[in-house]
C-alpha cells in the first residue's frame, strides 16, 4: 500500500511540475510580447528572467545561465535550483555573468497584475544601462502624521486632475504641488528622498502600469490605488508605487515620449510644470492652505490620520524598547545583499528603519528575519533582539530570526546586553 501511495504522489508531483512548466512558458511569452518593442525606453525590456519558488528554490528561466545550473526543459524554458547564497525577492540581480529579473513564484493570477510585475522588474534589470541607477532610501517623514496628511492631499488633487480633460487640469496640478512644497518645508532633511525613489521604483512601476495594463483600465486602477493608500500602515517606501504611475500617466497623456529625456536628476513636479506649462507654486498662508485642503477632503483626512498617529506612537514605543533597552545583537554590513518587503517598513526616527521581514547576505553569512523585525541604520548596521538567543554549530537563532554563519565567524558576547559577530 505504501508503494502505491508513493507512486501516486510521484505521479501527482510530475503532473504539477509539468503544469507549472507550461505556465512559466506562457508567462515568458506574455512579457516577450510587450518587452521587445515598446515605446517607453530605448532598450528592450525583455531579457533574462528567473521565476523562483522561495520555498524550494526551484527556478524557471527563459534562457540558460553561464554556470550550468539551469537545463533545457522544452518550450523555451530552463529549470534548476537557485543556489542558497542568492537572495530571493522581486528584484534584479547579477548571477552567473548575466543581469536577471527575478520574480517570486507563483506569480499573480490576474494577467494585468502579472504583466505589471514582470515589466517592473524588467525595468530594474536595464535601468543602469538607461542611466537611471538604483537608489533605495526611505522617505521617513511619510511616517509622521503631517507627512502622511500632505501626501494624501497631494494624491487627492492628482485624482481630481486625472478625472478632468487634459487641458483642464492646471488648478488641481498646481494644488498638488502646493501640498508637496509644504512637505519640503516641513521635512527639509529627508524630502529629497521622495524624488530619488520616484526616479527608481516610481519609474519602474510606471513602466509596469503603462505596458502591463490595458489603456481602458489604467484610470480606474490609478483611482483605486489612490483611494487605498490611506489604509496602508506605512508608506515610507511604498508611496512610489502610487505616485510613480500617477505622475507618469499624467505626463503620458500630455507628452507620450516624456521618458526619452528623463535622467536620474529628473523630478516629477518639474516635468509636470514643463509639460502642463505651470509656474512653480509659492506656499500660501496657513489659512489659505486649509481652504485648499478642504477642496480635497482635508478635514476627513486629517481626522483619520490623528487616530492613526496614536497607534503609530505605541508601535514606536515597542520597537524602541526592543532594539535599545533589551539585549541585542549588532551586525556590521560590509557588502550586503538585502531582500525586503517595501510595504511593511517602519520608521524609527534617529534609530533607523525597522524591517519586519527580510533576508540579508553578507561576508559573515545569511540572516533570515521571519518575524519581530530587524533594525537597520544607514545600511551600515543591523540590530536584532537577542532575547532567547541560542547557538548550535554555525547557526544562531533568536525570536523570529536565524543566522547561518560563514566559516571563520563566531558570536561574541561584549557584555550582558550586547552581542556582535567576530571573524577569526
């Protein structure tokens, strides 16, 4: 009987694998159809791509690698197992002498969501060649109550503009830039990170939306993501998945080839001002600002954000205690490769940014954070809670995280409260 069950299990596994193989082949055909010849960038978007199951590390690729890890499986698909030292995330990597787009398997079942994702990561693969190098700061001020309020007001002004004919958008666009200028005044030290991220993730997401979604569906999609942003617990990095496609689409409707002259120093408000012939706004008085805000549901937005601020400050208290008052392990970053979820990051002010889940590969080994988070400061130091710390051979574990050490690295106890990793 056990032999029969084993045969049935193997047959079912083979059927599932064959189905996944054909599904992957279909996905590659989808991205190839839109990625080879497209009007957004002067380089082909279609290229080396890895679809990776994070549990098994099994990979479907659209071409062979340079090291023999992938073998032909038919239908233009190559399969194999991604080595353990490669961080798995929706991203772009250099592996075996090639630049690859990496997508986590399974992909979205909705075709437009799937194409948007594949196109987004394809942009990241070629962005250096486009003169748009990747930079990944976080706009920490968007964790504050005022930062969120003025960003949400900006979005509502942009939504009003989207709902009007192209030649009737000037007032709403001007008001959107007023709310943006207010953030610049309030947060001069971190405001520039908005522009930096928009010229990285924002352009990637715009590319995904404009090529991956049907023209008829784009306005409704943009309206939906605007309305859903207020419900997000954190937007310090994920805000660009909203502002990027919205500003990009507004520019597209005015000047379809606007991306031809974009570089890493470009700025969405400046581009809007140029193509819609707007003047740079001056900040109005506080009374005038309230009046403008009320045109875009400002009273309700402010009231809702005041309630959220109480919950945010409670969360700050928990994290500060965990990472500054309890036992901790500090990891120095030397040549890090980091995979993380941009939608759940949490700003902790001068202490750094909390990543609730993440994977980090560095000279000392590989860190996997499944829960309770890690604190990262300036991409130089990671702090982990050392409560419940255990070690066995080359594995160190804490509450919600695990480190697999490389050879010649060990855990060192500095004092009763602090641990570090040391090379020997």
